[in-house]
């Protein structure tokens, strides 16, 4: 007998049992419906990419989070010929596809739902393997494409019934002006931390744009720690040292004045920004661009209550070049951004040499699902079946089998109960899986030419109100008798009523 192996999964990845998978599939289908209404087309790319495709596209932090994979064609691990990695997002593979297949229509508008992998530290709603669902428009320079992406974000979250949410946007071009305003050079010389046990290391060059990566952590680590990471560095909760960027106190004060700009209305934020950047060359044009986007959003019905201009939004990936956006659930802000993206006009050029404008957004399906579970707003139905055909009399099994297939061929998802004996056990099974209707048909019903349809939720609700057993027997809450020949139209009507009640609640 083979050695017994402990049943376990790798830290940061999960098994999804039927209830979680059913909820995830519900989310995916709702998202797909919105994306296709906007005209986006499906695309799939491999989980494995050449490592040089993945590295260098999104910054050092993203490169460090890549899971490296051994290439079975390499002669040895010590001298690999062709390194591979698991994709960490769906945007870099999209840029590779657009560069590789030059006959794709322009603009190329695609959606993709696929797993990605990141070697991050697992946290609340943060996993090492998770599903992303992206939309992107490649080949559109106009900021109208960015407005459309933000509108799609709003429509998607509304379709998912997540409760109150807020889409927030800013622009990397505005953040580039922040570097000019704060007098931060393109290259920073960072001196490593010196400890009692080690001599000082060699100075390290860091890009001035690393400031954006730090600002992206503002909600996660707080303003005090952001300030420390911009200056001297600090020890995080685990005791690990987070190196600083070596900025001066005055430079960080200027950044702080910038991120302190806030307002309930986009126009108010733009007014404050114009005053702060009054002497910054090029600021007026970029502020006008944000103003145009705000005006178009308002025209389409996406007001300040749903889309806010928040200058602290930076997005951590290095490939963003223009407007950036993200969405949070107002009832679960601790889960951070559940939907985010931005414009990346130079990413395709890395593979083709051609500068091709692009913009898009990605919804973190699993993080969003974790937030909805926390809020008790996730779909609870596990079963695919709408109807359970109960087995009342075992000698009638052939009739139950025929009835089940009659329902399926009529387009009604049906399951024949094949478990243990007893009606109570069958009703419990339907209740556990969330099957809304049970069909009861035994010898008595056959003799009378009827079937009994049991609405499980209505039955449970009414049973809770009835205290007398005889009243319960007499009323049979949630049960309806219909002629056998009218079973299918009666079921369709009942299922429609149940679906309507569910959508109201």
C-alpha cells in the first residue's frame, strides 16, 4: 500500500465547494452579461507565459510576485534555456496577443475571465490563486474609452447587487505632475538601512515613479506608514523591514498636501487641484482632461454619488500611463479595491515596438465574493436543479425517471432523488442545496391524476407561523396540487414567481 499523504492545500489557495462555486458562477455570468452588452468579445490566453514576457512589464514588485515554473524541455534546473512563469494578471498577456496577432480588429475590445497567480502574502480577501474578469479597449486614444470603462464598472457592480459602492478615479499624468510639484527627480538614490550587525550597503537607484507604488498602499497601511516608506522605511507588523525611498520631509509634505485634496463633488476637487498646481507647467491641460471625463460621466448619469475624483488613487502596477480607477464597497471597505484598472498606452510597445493606446479594468471575482459572503449578500443557492423529483413509491421509479427527463426536455433543470428513503430526508436535501421546488407524485396522486408542487421557501416560511400540527396537516404549507397534464406550465409559473420574489429580496 502506498504511503499515506496528508490532505492539504498550499497556503493562499483554496478548494471551492459547490456553494462557493455556484456563487462564483453567478457572479461571472452577471459580469459577462454587462461586458457583452458593451460589445466586448471573449479571449483566452495560456496560464504559462515566457518569463521575459511577464517580467519588466509591471514593475519590480509585480515581477517578484511571479510563480516561476520549471520548463520540462530544459536540460537541467541549473542552466535553464527557456524560463516560464504563471501569469500574474491578464493585461500583460493581452498586450502580447495584440502584438502577436496584428490582423486583430482595431480597436480590439475583449473580455477575459481566468485564474491568475501571485506570490503575495495571503490576507483577508487576498489569495495567491484567484479569478480576474477583465475588459479592455486596445487602440483607442480618446478618454471616452476610459469613461466607458468606468461606466461599465458601475453597471457591473449594480448588476451584482453589491450594495453601495464608489468608483474612484485619478490620473497617472496628474501624479507625474505631483513629482514635478514635489521636486522629486526621475531617479532616486536610496541608501540601504544600516544596522548594528551590518555595514552600510551600496546605494540603490530607484525610479521616482516608485512613489506611486507607495501611495497605492495608503488605505492598506495608513498615512503614517506611507510617510515612513517615502522617507526612512519602517518595520511592518511581522517585523520585516520595509525600505524607504529617502525623500525629504518637505517633499513628503507636498505629497501630503496633494493627497489631502478631497471633496464630495468632482468639481470641488478639480478646483482645489487647480489652485495647488497653479504654477506647475502642463497642469492646466491635464486638469481639463479630468474635467471633460467628469462632465461626460455626469451626462451619462454617473454622478458624484457613484464616481468620485480621488487624487490618492495611484494603482500599484508600473505600466499605467493615464487615467486610473478603482472601486470599493462602502459597506466593506476593509476588502480594499474589488475592481480597478487604468490606461496603459505603452505596454503593447514593449512587444511590438508600436505605441498602441489601451485602457481597461479588472474585477477581482474572489475578493468580491469574499466581501459579499462577509456582508451576507452572496447567492446562497448551491443546486443547479430548479426542481427535485421526489421518490415516494420505489416501484414507480420508471415513472419518476420519465418525469425527470420530461422536465429536462422542457427546459426545466431537474434532479431525480437517488439517495436514502424517507420524504423528510428528501425535503431536507432540497433545502440544503437550495432547490426551490419539490415534485411529489405517489400512488395516491397517480390515482387522482395530479402532482403536488412544494415551494420550499414558502413552505418553510408558513411552517414557522403555524403552531398547531393539525393545522399544518390540513394546510400543507407551500404545497399546490395541479393536474398531471398541467405540471410543466404550472412549474414554469411557480418558478417565475419564486424568481421574482428572490430578486425583490
